[in-house]
């Protein structure tokens, strides 16, 4: 029931590329998220795989074995200076352990799984180091771009 209500609230507030005023996020949405190719049946994994290709990821942090099987790129798995990070659910301790740089993207799956994951997601958005988030309901992309003002986007897929 929580997920159904959360999805309805999400749909009421979400927009498409026309509601995005950031050139960086507009390019990410139009050239990556809205790209027609389907790389995985799971919508969250599909976003992840498209993003890894779009950002030309070389280093990644994830403990998810299923995701590692689907990533076809030659990626070095580490938690130091990563280009891409993946968390299966929002977890502040793990999120804070990732050594990110200005162009790092962290994807957090299952942000609306239950009330607790939604609360942790809200705490992550408030962190000073987080500048931009793109919530697609199935998960969210988190960016640390210093040159960008703090903004949170909800994008319909």
C-alpha cells in the first residue's frame, strides 16, 4: 500500500524533460533516460545500464552481483574515486563511505520501498555534498557537481 500511494504522489509531482532547467540534467534525461533501447527488463537496472554507458564509467562501487553480471563494460570495482556507485536501498553509512568526485553518479534503488527507505532517501538529499538528484521512482541518481545549484528533479519514465 505504501508503494502505491508513493507512486501516485510521485506521478502528481513528476515532470518530463520540459520541466528541467539544468542543461546537464536535460542532456541526461533526453540523451540517456529517454533513449529507446531496453537493456534490462527491470526499469531501475535499465536506468543504471544506460547511465553507465552514457557517462563512460571506468570505476564503480557495488556489492550487487546481479548488476555486475549485466554490466558489459570493462569496469574496475572499488570504493575509491568512483565514477559510479550503486546502493540496493538507501543506506547513509554506505553512501557516506563512497569516495566520490565531481562527476560521480550514485544510483540508489528502492527509495520508495517503505517508510524507512523513504526517510533515509530524504536524509541523503539534504546532505551538503549532494547537489543534484534525479528521482525516477524506481530509484534515484545522485550527483555531486560543485558547479551546479542544489536541485531535486522527479522525472517520469
